[in-house]
C-alpha cells in the first residue's frame, strides 16, 4: 500500500507534533524522499516548510510499522534508525560512500549554512569581493582544487572510513566518518580553513 | 531586573495589577484561596494571581471546586500547558510564585538586559510586550522563527547563547510587529512580484534592526559581540560610504539598508537550510500556494 503523508505524520507526532502538523499541511509543506539504498525498511524524507519568512527543513526516517526518527542535526538518531532497520549490509566502498553522503546531508547543521562539497566549484563565494578577499579566494582555489573531492571510502577491517568535505558558513571542513557493515556511524571533523569570503546563511 | 516594561498576560485587564503582584507559593491553593471557591470569577482571580499552571494543578487536585452545569473534572477555564513558553506573563508567574527561576526565565532576563542597552533592542522588547508575543527560548529547532498568525509566537533555538538569542529576538520582533499591524505580505492576495518584494523588504528590516541593536550599544558593550559580523560590516561600510559622499544621516541609513536588501538577492545571503537567494525562496513559496504541485510519490 502506498505510503501517505498521514502515515508519516502519525509516526512522527509522538516525537514532534509540530513536524507532524507540517507534514499534514500540503499547502505549505513539501516532502521529498531521499534515496538511501543501504536501508532495507526505512525511508528518509526531507520535509520543507514554506514558512513566511524563511524555509524550515526537517529530515525524518519512517518505516511502516516501525519507530519513526527525527534525523535533523542528529547523527545518533541516524545510527539508531540503521539499527532499527535491521537490514543494512554495506559491503563495498561505493556503498559506504553513498550511505555516508546521505548521512552527512541529513544530519548536517540546519541552523547555519552548511553543505557538502565534491569539488572546488561547489564552494560558494560571495559576489563583489574586495581585492584582498579575491586574493584569498585565488589562494584557496589553488590549494584545494586537487584536495576537495566526492566522498570516498576505504575498507578498514570490518568497517569503512569515508572522507568527505563540507562547508559550514565561512569554513571548510574535512569530515571523516567511520561506518560499520550494519550502518553504525561515528564522525570526526577537522577545520581546514576559516574566514573564507563565502556566501552567508540567513537568520 | 530594573528595566521598565509593560506587563502582559492572557487576561489583558490585569496589566496594572501584575506589576504589584506578591509572591505566592507554586502550588495550589494560593494564599487567599484556601477556602472553597464556587465562582468562575474567583478562578480567574487565581489565574491572574498565580498563573495558568497553578490553576490547572489546582483544578486537577482533590480540592477542585465544582461549577454548576459542568460535570466533575470538566475543564473550566481556558489554559495552556506549555512550560517552555516564556511570555512576559511567564516571567511574572515565576516572580509571583516565589519559586526559583527556571533556566529559561534567567536566560530571558539576560536577553532583556542585553536589549535594554540599545534603542533598537528596547524597541523590540516594546513590540513583544505591546502585542503580548510569547518567546520560547527552548525551541528545539532547527532555526528560529516568528510563527504567525498575530499575535504569534517567537521561537528561538535553545542552543543559542543569551547574546545570540537577543539579536534573534530583535529580528523576529520585526516580523511580529509587521504581522500584528497587518503589514506583512498576504501570500493569498498579492501577486507574485509584489509578494516577493514585500517579503524581501520585511526581511531586510528585520536584519537591519538586529544590526542596529548591536551598533546602538556603547563601544564597551559591543566588545566581544560576534553575531553576524559580516552583515554588520557590510551595513557600516555602506553607511560610511554615503556619509563620506556628504549624504545626510537619513540618506546614509537608507543606503545602508539598501546594501543589506541587495545582499538578499545578489547571492551574498542565502537561506541557511536550502541555500537559495531569498527572492527565489519567496517566489517558490508563492508558487506553492498558487500552483500546487502534482501528486507526490512517497
């Protein structure tokens, strides 16, 4: 049977009634499925509320007959969802990288501008830079053009270690995520650059 | 706190009385209400004195009075349960009860103290007090919002420091004022272009007000204030350029406002969670209402 907004809202309501109400509201909320092939039962959804002054975004995990999860900004909830799924079986580096990419997108900071970058072109600089800012941009692009790449995994024993890059406001981070075969995750982040002349996230 | 402000409550008529409330225990029955009370007016008096939550607990207790026409246990008065909504009334309740202040109440006092340091900050406080807009400092987020309809609610991300929360409150207070004055854009009535323009203007003023609440503080008070330094720098730079060009103070303020307005559309400032320029976002919001999407495949 097809999954409906009402199904998802009913599962989320015990956790966050405000999110459940938003999901039910077709006129002012979009809901979009985020593909995550490693999950067998659970589906991940991005809920975008078209609030009057700025968008509100939530990520939720849902499975028919299962416990729902609010995943936004919550790495532990993502791991809990993987455990509840019971069918995660990551066996290749490509699967690990794809899984971590979803994890990073879904649990990223949402109250500050943050985004995954797969190449230097994904780093968003402000327009109209002053000369010294433009010089900083040129230096950054020179140093990081060959460094920033899509999430990539390597096998480490029974687990995988995935390296990815993301921007948080005016900083560039290298993120290292260790992921087990069954989808448990642990994240470390290292700030590589700060105070870059990048676009600004609104209030 | 010594700041002067308008007291607010769910019962507007008690504004004058609120300022002279005496401490009451945070459990029912409150002082002066030990005996059976049979009239709704006494319940309202208790509500005014001790707050909705005390009345609620009292009504649930064994000493709850009966009201003719209602079965035992029926709810007799309108109330709200939320313990985290810190309206000015909530602050009064804490004072009236004599109970130790909650962390949220203490944080709200800090927020008020910060905002009392600048004219723009005081103006924001006046707005939330005038329109009795509750402020929730314990919002799980993500983000912080003003939630209409008027009077609406201001929900501020719980992880923000008092300083960050103060400037966010200024931002959201402008939205609250626009909503309460019916000046905010009506997505159902306006055309797309006019809606987008009106929303951009409102968002710009919210952002500028937050900047002014910092710039309006003394140099000493501004030390260490780090909220939105890039936009503050942009604003100050535009104003200085206008003043250097012999523009009047008013013209310089307009130029500085316009520099922030431009940031919303030129790619400098984007939505934090969807990474879109604000004119794009407001346009999509209008489309969402006027051109509903096709059936979803969930």
